[in-house]
C-alpha cells in the first residue's frame, strides 16, 4: 500500500512538472512572439534605401498637395490617406533627423519604431533592448474626439510585451529602474493621455488666411484617413500695449 501511495505521488509530481514545463514554454513563445505587422514591417525595411526614400518623399509631397488643394477647389475640408507602409518608411529614413532638429532623441534602448493599425486603433511598436533582453513592445491607442470635433484625446487601451499583456504600472516601474527621469516623463505622458484634451491645428499651406484643424481619424489595417477642416486664422496679437483709454491727469 505504501509503495502504491508513493508511486501515485511520483506520478503526480511528474505530471505537475510536465505542466509547469509546458506553461513555461508557452509563456516563452508568447514573450518572444513577433506580431505579423512587425514581420511585415521588417520585410519592408529590408528594401533598398532608394525605395524607402521614394515612399517617404512621396508621402510628404502628396500630403502637401492634398492639404493645399487647387485654386478651383472651394471645399473647406481636406482628407489625407496615409498608408502604414509609407508612414513606416518615413519613420525609418526621416524621423531621426526630424527629432534632432527639435533637440529630441529617442532612448537608446528603443529600436525600429513603427506604426500599424486595426479598426479604430493605432498600434505603436518598437524593439526594446536592455542588456541581453530584446523584446517587441506594442501599445494600442484610440483617438477620442470631443462632441464638437475640435479637440481629442489619445487613450492607451492595451500594452503588450510580445503577445503577453503588460500592465502599465509594471511598465512604469521597469522604466524607473533604468531612468527615474524617463519614468517621470512617462507619468506626464500617461496623465496627458487620460486627462487632457489636445488639438491639432496648422497653417493652411494653400491659403495664408486660414488654418486647418484635425477633426477626425479613421484607422484600419492598411492606414489612416485624416479629416481636416479649414477655419479662419486668428489675428496675431500685437506685442505693443494697447493705448490707454483713461484721460491724462
């Protein structure tokens, strides 16, 4: 009877160990998972530099043309169609210089930033390297517009490490271990995303009297559709003080 009992204990221990090994392997596979959009983007960036430059340059030229319109176009609405392949080509060949001109540098741990999409949400992803650890981090963002469409918020809906959900607090604590300053900036970013309304307004390239305001974003797997509405540009405030209306004493 004792032999039978210990035999069952050994079988149970072996079964439990097998389950643990399988779970660890599954978690490792999920942790090291590379999403399809990541694989597609890496294949795109393997193209020759001339192709990437052509995609990025074409995006800039078409965007300027679509925003400017033509003299015959009296519409107050502009619509931009941006494919993620074009945007990611631009990120690859132009982003570093764009940020450098604004005295901004990405942390050295972040490599290969990219964007992708699913209905209603944009995915921002990058490879995070720290020591011997290399992981694809992804963040699902949802734009939410105010009722009058003049302002919007960007809500963080999901964060993942590979295919595993990543709690935001865990992410923040890991960043803090590497850089307290970066953690503080991350806190400010999360606060802005949750609590502050933003607006995107730029000069109308085809009409010096007007501005263009972002009023809608449509996202799918292929790219973005941005809607911008023209509005009169506010007069510049004078740097000189307004003349006093009080009588001289």
